[in-house]
């Protein structure tokens, strides 16, 4: 019976790093070069498997740091990332001319919206913030009733009630409260 300490492990290197490097170097780079130049079937896959096995089984690719060093490096890396993110926020805030208080960007007023020169506006305060109230129908048209009565008799007089919607609308300004008519 063999002692476990004397038995060699197969994965003595870093198989995860080998899979990563194999995928990008072997799979993508070699695969693209193969498809453009050589046309050897599955060359990228073969390169990926070869890199994966070589880096996974060779001890020289093993990470030689202790778990404490790995954890310290990880903390240092993430602290660096958070510091960079904070600096990016500050740069964006300075660029936008917005003040920062305790790493919080204070919002300032948004720039004014641009309106078409044909957009309806209040005649008093020139605000575009208006609300259309209604579009009245004409109640009765004597001319339509007379023409309908002459052409179609008694039933034609009902045509006097068939009015089109007007072209003018009642509106109110939401800023100053002025009521006015607009034509759309």
C-alpha cells in the first residue's frame, strides 16, 4: 500500500488559471489565426486543452503565496478599485460642476428644456407648461339645419346638431393660472 504523502497529485499547477489562459490565448487567438490562415480543424480547441493541461499539471505555474498573502492582496486590490471608483465620481462631479459633500454628489437644477418655436405657450408669462381644458362642440348650427331640411326634409334638420370640433381650444397656464384660447 502506498503512503498518501508519497503519491503525486495530478493537478500540481493552477488549473483555473490554465483554463482561463487556454480559453483566451488558445481558444480565441489561435482559433482566429487558424480560421484566417491555416484552416486546421479544431486547432483552437486543441490549443485550449493543451494550455489547460500544461498549466494545471506543472508545479511552476502554482501560486506560491500563502492564504494570508492571497487575502491581503485581494483586500489591497479591492481597496484600490474602490478608491479608483471614488476618484472617477469626483472627476465626473467636477466636470459637471456639481458639488460633493461626504462622497455624495449634490444634484443641481437641470438645464431648461428646449421647445419648438411652434409649441403653444402662455401669452402672459410665456411658459410652455399649459393644460388643455376642452374642445367644445358647437351646440347647434342653424345653417346646417336649414340646408338639411331643404334637401332631406324633417330628418335633415338633425344635421344642425352634427357639428365638427372647433379648431380653438381652451387652455390654462399651470404657472400663472391665466385662461386663454389656443389654436392647434
